C-alpha cells in the first residue's frame, strides 16, 4: 500500500486536498441533484494555504457569490444570453464587490455571474438559490478539507529557509571579503543575490504567519511553541545580518586603503565571522576575541580620523573604512547574541531530557 506521506511528497498536500474537495463536492451535488460544476469551481478556487484564510475568505466569498448570482440572473432575465449580458454582469459584480469591500470574493463572484448565464434559460429565481446553495457547498467542503485533512506543517520549510539564508549570507561575506577590503567590490553584481536572500526572508516570514494562524484551529504543544520562538529569533537575526550586508557592500570604493597588515586582520576577521554565520545553530561556534578587539581598535582609530569627528558639521559623512568596520562589528554582535540564545535553549532542552530520564 502506498504511504500517505509518500503520496503527499510527490503531489503536494494542497494538490491532494484540492482533488479531495472536488470529489466530495461533486458527490454531494450529485446526491442532491444540483449542478456540480458551480460548486466544483468554488471548491477549487477556495482552497487556501491555511484554515484561517479559508474561513476568513469564505465569509467574504459567500455574499460576493450571492451578488454575482443576483446580478447575472437579473441581466439574463432582461437581456437574455447575449454578449452584453456577460459584460454588464462582470462589470457590475466587480464594482459592487469592491464598493462593499468584498475584494477577496471578486474572483468567485465573477465566475459565478458569468457561468450561470448560459445554464439558465428560465426559472431565474430557482437558478439563483441553486447557485447560492452549490457555492455554499463548495466553500464548506473546501474549508472542512483544509481543517481536517493533511493539516499543513511549515516547520521544516521554515528551518530549511533560515539555514539556507545564513549559508548564502556567509558565502557572500566570505567570497567577497578580500574585494571589499581592497575597494574592489561591485554592489551591482551582488545586488541580485541580496535580493534573492531578501525575498527568501519575506517568504519565511509569511510561513511563520501561516504557522501562527494554524494554531487557532490546531493546538500546538509547548515544544512546538518553543521551536517556533527559537526559529523566529534566528529569522530576525538573519534579517538584521542581511540589512548590514546591504550596507556593507554598498560602501563606495573611492577611498584610501588600509596597510597590508590591517587588510589581513580585517579579511581574517570577516572570514571567521562568515564561518560562524554559516552554522547559526551550532553553539560551539565562537568568534575569535583577539580579532574582534583588533577590529574594534581599528574602528575607533578610523572614527577619530573621520571627517565627521574632525568637522563642526554633524552632517559630514563617515569614511567608507569606518562604515565597513562598523558593519562588521554590528554583524559580530548579532551572531554573538544569537549564540547566547542557542546555548541557553540547548541547556534548557538538556535539563528537560535529564528530568524525564
């Protein structure tokens, strides 16, 4: 027998749930002797990533569908099945749904309006209530399938996205450390990669929102809640690191250069930092304290020689060298705090394991 997990992995849970919702919807309509096509269309377009979205949008889609059905039946009764009927029904449905703030139901309402016209040569009132009934069936079935069948679990995807984000940031930092220090880095070349990481962070934040929404309908354990907070802490740290990388790689290259000894110190520190970022869940990864002290010393030296420090005008900008050192120290501070969180979390888990033995 084929395992459910294997089937889900091949097709995806949303595809399976859509197919199941279509089957159940069509079956119910056949038993009740109702036109299944309308209900099936509704079931297909109302399967959402979360149960919360299904319920929230379902509440909007039902009255929107009633508006679409009412408009189309009125136009069909007056004008008949002609091109103008489809046009007026579509325009009026979209307009009214938008005015009544039923935007989430515009698609379903418009489909309802245009698909009813060719199937209702007469008995317009009966067609209206029949269509409303089948829409309700489609919405109800899709919501129940979302709630009860293969509830989504975003944990693994969130963890994988966060790990990939840290690794990509570390790779950028390590690969371009020498060019950055020597004033040869090109922000235009790196901008696309930074945009990809930024989009991945946004997608992961959306998954985190989905996960929290699911907890309204599927109770989470304390362990799941702790894992979520742990991962979300890493995600916030990743977002901060990404912001600092954008600042770091956009520094102007028209500057004086450090001497060779200082260049080596800074490049080495950046590479050590990138190796720590690459493994954010490893609490054994520690920055080299001597290297950090050297970078801090260089930072304060550069700051004392910067135009802002020497000028009476506070608007004078810092030198690119000062900005680079500041961004490196800022990233180091983020990973240091993250390392403390990892150590604290691991120690708590270890204590719980000992208590349960």
